[in-house]
C-alpha cells in the first residue's frame, strides 16, 4: 500500500531559507539517466525542423546567429547550474527566484514555465500525430495524440526511474542520429563520399554572399535560433530526484558548451556548407531532410520522419515530467492548490494528471478553435523562455553574493567572470526583446507573453501581500514561529 502525503504549509519558508522541499520525492534517477537527459535535452524538434526557417531567412549567417544565441544559453545554463548545485530543488529556477527576489517572482517564473511546458506538450503531440497519420492515412490525428498522452501519462505516473529509462533511450537514439548525420556531412564536405564533390565555400559565399538578406534576415535567424534551445532547463529539475543532485548538475552544466557547439552550431555549419540556403526544401520539409536528399540518401524523408518523431515523443515525455515537478514544487511552497502537492509512492501523481489533461486540452483547442484561441495560446508562450532566463540571471546576481557570504562551500559550480558576464547576459536578453518588438511576427508574441507575465506578477503580489498580512495578524514571522509580544 502506497503512502500519500501532502506538503506542509510551511514549505515556502523552507524554500526561502534554502532547505529542500523535495524530501517526499524519490531519488530514482541514476547518473546515466541524468547525463543522457542533459545530452538529449538539446536535441529537439526545434533543431530538426524549426531551424529551417532561420536558414531561409539568414542564409549562411545562421552559423553566427546560432553562435551568439548559443553563447547566451551557455551563460544562462552556467548561472542556473551554479544555483542548482548549491540548492538542488525540483522547482529549479522558480525556487531560486523566490529565495532571491520574493514569493511573487517564484510564482511568476514557475507558473509561466508550467504553462509553456503544457502547451508545448500539446504542440509536440500534434506534430507526432501528423507524422504517424502520414504513415497510416485515414487515422484521426487526435486519436494518436490521445494514445501518446496515455503512454506518457502512465510513464510519469509510475516511478521516476521509468521516466528516466524512457528518456535515456530516446536521448540515445537522438544522439546516434545527429552524430551519424554530422559524420556523413563532414565526409561529404571533404569529398570522401562516393559520387560527391567537395562543395568548398561555394554555398557560403555565393548566391548573395554570407548575408544574403542583410541584417534584417540575420535578425530573423537570430530570433529563430534563440527559441530553438528550449529543453535545457529540464536537467536541473530532474537533478533533484537523482542519486547525487550536486554532482549531476555540475557535470551537466560543464558539458553544456561542447554539446551546444557540436549539435547546434556544428549542424548549421554542415547544412549551409552542403546545401544552398535558398533550396526550397530547407524551409518546407526541414534542413536535415534537405541535406540527406541533396546527398542522394534513399528514403531521406522517412529517415527524418522517424528521427523527428523520436524527438517529439521525447519532448512530450520530458515536458510532462517537468510540468508536474514544477507544479508540485510551487504547491509545496504555498503557491498553488494543495491537491496538486500530494505525493504517492514518491510521485506527484495529481500534478502529472493535471499537467497532462491541460496539455491535451490545448490539443483539442487546436481542432475546436484553430483561428482564435489556439493562436492566442501560442503567442502567449512565444517569449516565456526569455522571461524565465531574466529571472535566472537576476536571481544569480543576488544569490551568488549571499552564498559567498553564508556558505561558500556550496559553490561547486561558479559563474564565469561574475558579475560581468551575468550583466552581459541580461543585456543580451534586453537586446532580444528589442529585436522582437522590431519584427511584426515576434512583436505579437512578445506582447502576449508580456500580458501573461504581468497577470501572473499581479496574482503573485496579491498572494504575497495577503499572506504577509495574515502572518502579521496571527503573530507569525512567516517561518511558523510566533513572535513574542514586546514588553511595554
């Protein structure tokens, strides 16, 4: 018989003081799970499909765009890794924001990220269903989405090690696929493949040059590249349920640089060197398919469909996990309905179920209201990751100094050139916001995300004030202890 527990109402005070609120969760993830989650987390559908629009807009300069956005992501991950190694928590940056800035910040960062993950689950389910329906014409897409949801709901309702095993093998397949792709591409560039001539610099400098559409095209490619890096944050959420959270986070963060360089920047460099950037297939069916087709690889479309399907299913599984743990962490700190905080056999099953149902509701909205409600949802999540990154940077600025003063031994991972590079990262994020305002397509996303963020900030501030007033009225200092009356 499984034991069920509810997090105590004083969990948020524990989070504020740095104590863990995750003791009821199991530590079923092994180091190999965490390593592969970190490795596979950077290989998603955004890389396999979304990068095509960036190449079509920026041309060969997409390499520089991915370098710049990759540097920003490396800085963000280093900051997040520093805080997560010092204070592992399944709420990750939400817990750090609460400790550094206040409960309203943890509330805003956490629920906005939960919303992003749940909508993303729906999008990934739709994408996976479209691929399978193409293989089996006549089958309804919504039924395939429902099937995928049931499978991953079962995976995440069971012990966390089941989630870890699924992600381990999903990630392994993605890593093998991208590695084979890069090796094949490098051999083609060198002219080693049979019936293939080395392209030299023809595709990089010809047909409009390195910047064929000028700075406007480069900016569009840069913005596309920034949002292709989603998924890296999940490893710091999963670390709280690993055998050695501190070691796991430290290792994942320290290897982030070469992973980003090889998988993202390397892929873009290989593709635009081999395939003309204005090849219509790059944007229509994806750059990886375009390259395989260019090299004469038989059944290129089906090969890429299998790889993309694996990437989408992996993302669905990881996002249901991340959303459920974030929701549970928020509840444990008094930032949500208590029913979502119940732990059964080490798993927050109500949070898993709630997150999955919300994700499937987004899928249904894509069929019921495809012209108004669903696009509105997509716009709302358009810039959420940037909002989260800002909370991470500001939190690190505050917590680094506090940790150096109170517990310097916890700084197993340190941000480079602190505080200079943290400020540089914040400036980079501000620059991306300005670029988004400049582009009509991204402007709508930024405004919708801004509205969502302001609503959450307002709710968070109201909740924080009400709680403060309640604690003041009952003589509590917020930590569960009564404040003795002063003698006259």
